[in-house]
C-alpha cells in the first residue's frame, strides 16, 4: 500500500504565509532579462549621447582650463578674460535683447495668427504662407534679408521703396556732386555755387558745371543755348553741363552739343545775403530772374540742387542691424509658434467659450478670461523653447551683418566661434564661452522638461 506524499506547507510569520525562496527565482530572472533587453536597445542611444553630448561637454570644461595652445594650465584665467573682454559684454547685451524681444514677439504673433486661422475662409493658404519660412534654412533666410536691406537702393528692395516714396513726396536733387570748373570764376561755398562778383540788373551770369554723368540727366534736357538778353529789371543766364561726350568743345562756352540742366533753382542774393528772387532753369538750361529792383546782386545755385540724393536708411549699420536680424528670426519662427498654439486651440473645449458668449461676454473678454488661461501651458512651452533657441542663435547673426557691423550685432554663439576659429585661434577662451552659454541654456531646458512631465502626469 502506497502512501501519498503531502506537500509541505509554506511557513508562516506573524500569521502571514511566506512564499518559498525558490518561487522568486522566475520573476527575478524575468526582471534581469527585461533589464538586459532595455540596456541592449538603449545602448546605441546612450553611446551617441555620450559621444555627441557628454564627451564634448566634459572636454570643453577641461579645455577651458588651458591657454590657447592647450599646453599650459591656466585655471580660471579664461573665465576672467571672458568677463573683462568688451566684446563679451556686447554679446551678452545683444543676447539679452534677443531674449526679451524675439520670444515675446513670436509668441504673441503666433497666438494672433492661430486665433485668426479659425476665423478666415482661406485658413489653409494662410497657414501655408505663415509657416513657409520654416522650410527655408537659416542661412538662406539670412541671405534673403541681407539682400532686402542693402543700403544701396539699386540692390536693396526696402531702401528702393523708401527712395521711391521719398522722391514722390519731396522730390530730390537732380544733380548730386555737380561743381563748377576751376577756371570758371565761380565760387563753391557750403555746397552752393555763386558768382564771384555782383551782377547788375539787365546783365547775365552763366554756370558751366561738371561732375555730372550725362546718362543721369533728365529725359527732357536739350542742348544748351545762350539766354536771351535780360530786361532792365531781370538777370538771365544759362546753366549747362560743360562736357561733350568723346571730347571737344570749348570750356566755359555754350555749344558743341552740350546739354542744358533743367530744373535748377537760381537765386538772386542781395548785399545782406538774403535771397530776394529765384528762378528755375528750362530744358535748355536758361533762366530769367524777374522783378528785381535796380542794383547789383550775387547770383547763386543753392546747395539743394547738388546735395547727395536720398538713398534710404542704413539698415545694416551698427544701430539697426540687430533689429533687422530679429525681424528675420520672427519671420521664420512665427509660423512655428502659430502651429504649436493652434494645436492647443484645437484640443480646447469650446463649450466654455460658447457658454461665456451666451452669458454676454464679448470676444475680447472670452479671449482674455478663457482662451488665454487655457492656452497658458502651451504658451509657456513655446515661449521657453524660443528662449532656448535665441540663446544659441548663430546663423542669422553671422550671415546678415556686413563685416563692419558684425562686432555690434554679435551674440555669445558668434563670439564663441570668432574667438575659437574666426581669427582668435584661442580654443581655451572659446571653450569658456561655450560653458557659459551652456549654463545660460540649462535652466530653461530644465523648466521645459518639468513642464512636459507635469502635463504627462495630468
């Protein structure tokens, strides 16, 4: 007769049954396998992070403690140099301007565009137009804006438009840079041209001028002629270009195809220096100042005839170049802000807005009291992301300014490159600047990570 084997009961401790130690082995084995699998899959990413991020950061910290040659240990000398270099202060100042202006502008415009997108008929085309600059590289965008804002109106579209508007409303000098011949007996004073002696009424005074390109003459200019004899109360004369294409002609004399200068203002000036009468030259360059009291007058051409023509604004000069670069950045990144905020709007419960409208709230109240507060998490993420982006801005700042304005537009990233590779050849100081930039960016990255975790937990 066989005896059945009764399995041993698990021991009890304090009334609680404790599993046998051997029962935990499969679960521990599975945990080890899971950990090993995770390590295998994460290893490539961890390796890349170590090679591309970890090693460069550690090496930059180490390199910042050595001099330009990399042979001599200098400790914190590079950091001391960095904060005593005027160029670094300019870079920090410009970065502060960037952080204050660019993220706020992009976020506000993105919010406006995202709200408008739900209220216009051609929303898809609108989104495409606003987001299109994101498809262009930063370098290409910099080239576009550098061309648009060239100071020469023949090259820069912005100044070309300003010159056109200025000319339409205020006219301008037709003959910039014109001057009399040295042997003409005329005087040049403060940009104006005058007769060297007084001219009696009934007399004449001619003005042979040079320094004007024949191709720039007004279309209506005709061959110069001698002015008719003046009346007893008039003074007459001719203003002409004293030059013949291909050579020839007699200096100081009308004829031989020399062109008259139309539209030139001619003044009669009394002994006190006051202008008593004026006239404007005809297409053949002749003029006739009428209604003068009997006597003698100096005859002059005011400086307004010869002042340099209005050529627009020096957009890429030291004063405005940073504003132009920020404008280029806003043009590119406003589309990013719009798309991010629009995604937040699409996920919003519109019943709250409809309820507020039913209760009598206007659109501004709905936006201020409901839409904006509900969008605040998205707005904060967009704003902080843009701050991180502008802190390390490089491409636009390096491409748009001409060489003379780059020191005034520089930021920390550009200063880092200039010190290390752009002629400074001091990788020790450049590494110190890189660490400084990393320290500036880290707090905003941590804030963004925490925001993402909070949203995930909610």
